[in-house]
C-alpha cells in the first residue's frame, strides 16, 4: 500500500474519531505500529494532525495556515503548541 493511501486512511479515522489514540488506530486500520507511526509523523509534519492530551486530533484550516506561516517566520528554538508560542532552544553539546 502506498504511503498516500495509508495517510488518507489514518487521517480520516482521526477525523471520524476525535480523540483517537495510537492504539485505536492500530485496531481500526490493521496496519503495523511502524506503518501507523510513519503516517502520523508525515501527517504531523504537514500540519494536518496534532497530538494533544494523549490522543490525535485533526487541525483546522486556520491552524494549518498559521503553523505553515509560523514555520517560515520563527527561528529555530520556537514552537507553537496548544496555541502558545514557546522558546525551547536546542542545547549545545559540550565539546
């Protein structure tokens, strides 16, 4: 099965089951854990889903637009989480 087909299935299950957990996705899809995790990683990277309160939720159109714009506006170390902009600089390794 192509990645796009897996992502389509996972995304629509999350849309139809708000608050869906990873375990629920495994049961409903019959996919392997690696397949579901890879799909969730892609969907999160595309700003289509987010993990909050121990479950997966779809992002609204407004959230998708804001996240994409924020990614280009903010420098490394900033993140948007739960509607809050946080600064979390990467720790430099001691040489």
